C-alpha cells in the first residue's frame, strides 16, 4: 500500500528545509523535526509473536539526531519541557513523525504502530484526547485502525483520568494499550477500561497464579498481552513455559530480539533465542 496522499506530502517535504519547516526530510528520506534545540526522528522496535517470531507491530520511539545512534529518549525530552503546552507540542510532533516514518516504509506489511502517551499528557490535554492526531491521520489518509496508543501505568489516584482518556481515544476510533505493573493491576483495569492490549514487564513474573488468571481472562475478552523488556534467554524460556501452561499466544518485545532502528527490518523474522 503506497498511501498516495502521504507520498504527495513527502514530496512537498523534500523541498522544505529545517530552517523553514517544523518537519522536513533528511538525505535518506527520513522525516525529522525540531523541539527547542533538539532535532529528532523516529526509531522502531518490533513487537513479535513469541511462538513464531513474526512481527505483529512496531513501537515508535523518539530519538535525537546525533553522532551516537542511541540518541535521546522522548521521556528525557519531556522532562525538559517547561510547560504543559510544550509537552503537548512535543507529543504531537513525535506522533506525526512516527506516523510519517512508519507508513512511508511499511509497504505491504499489515503490522500495527504503537505510540506512547506520556503520563504528563494525560492531564495536560483538557478534552477530546486523540482528536488532533486523528485529524492528521485522516488528512494523510493513513489507517487509523493500525495505530495503538499506549497509556502509562497509573496510580490509584489516576484511575479516573485513565478512564476519561481511554474513553476519548476509543470515541476517536483508536485502539489503546495499557501498561500495568502487576497481574493484580491488570485484573483491576480489565473490566474498567476494556483495553485492546496489556503490556507487562517480563521481569515481574513472580505471581504465576495471577498471570495465568490474567492470560485466561484476556484470551476470553480478546485482549492481547505483550511482555516487554525481554533481555535474556531465561526470559524467553519462562514465557514459553507460561504460554504453554495458559494455552495462550503471547507477544514479546525487547533488546534480546531487536534494537530500535530507524529502518523497518525487511528480512525474515528471526526466531527467539
């Protein structure tokens, strides 16, 4: 799928310069943007099926353009944003960059794009969360159905805010994922928010009974489960055992499998170690 409106927009960007536009293309065709004195672009980390290693989605990550490929993370940039308005500006810039850089090279892939929502943004936007981003996607004729917005883990005091924001996203046509710190948190969120995806840290596998209950209930509700921060072969072995016991299909993400890269990998998916 070529996304012709996006291609026309990219052609216009190729004639823009960093000094004259908030978004432009570098010599490799990657979209870049500027926040204060930081020039940034996108990196993408695959989210894979545990059993087959097939790529299901990519998480978009903001990276500064520097001599070091690692760059600076979105979270550090947001920490330096002096006001809520600046946080909103940065968040919208990053989402637009990621959408452009993802769909310009997605080709025939049907993989989804996961985009983070910083916890500071939950309260910074007064109403209608997701409306501005939906307008951008609609204008570029990019598929809203392939975008998943990731909500941060919330404190009990933020529960009402997550309810409000997630309802806004759903009303604007987005699917959303929720990061949770434990199986108990996931069970508490499942009925209240009805998320499309849960993301859990693979380092928090101690509550096996709780995890099995979460996986059983998520399977019944059609909710996907992603285990993030996969960094060791032991993590893979533990998750395979958990998936077998639960009879569940799991998604995984982490540096053991893939580092974030600006270019979407075109090679056949690698199998988990």
